[in-house]
C-alpha cells in the first residue's frame, strides 16, 4: 500500500501478465481496447437519478486510480456537472485503504460550502 506506482503504469503490464498466465489469445489491439475501457466505463443506469436526488450537496469522488481515469470516466458518462471535485489518491502517492487517502477527502473542502 505504501509502495506507490502510478495506477495506469502498472495496469497494462498486469493485464499482459494475466493474459499470458491464463494462456489467453489477445492481440495488441484487443489489449489496447481493454485499456481504453478503463477510461470509459459505463455508469450504472440509476446513477443519474441518485445524483439528482443529492442535488444541493457538494459531491466529490475519491478515486484510487491515476487522475486521467476518473476524469475521463466522469466526462464520458456526462456526470461532470454533479461533482465539485474529483480527488485522486495519486496526489498522496498511496492507495486506499490507507487512512491518509480516506482522510484526504473531508480535508479537501475546495468545493462550495
């Protein structure tokens, strides 16, 4: 947990290792497509309804990945306007469940009160 490496930098080698270990045939193009999917996951159908119900409350996302990952996912799903901030554990150079990551969200308070 305290040995930091950028999430994006180790995800592709981990994917390649898993494919090799499991003897799965996957072209470079297929692997690249899987990596692109990390940047554009689909939100669950009820996400917008739930976020609408929380309107008026300052919302943020606390994310374990590289900053480009949640930024891309939120934008891809048209959810940018719901969030005052996207907080990446990358800022602290560690990952959840480190208490430093979990404590960083409430301390940010850069969104309107």
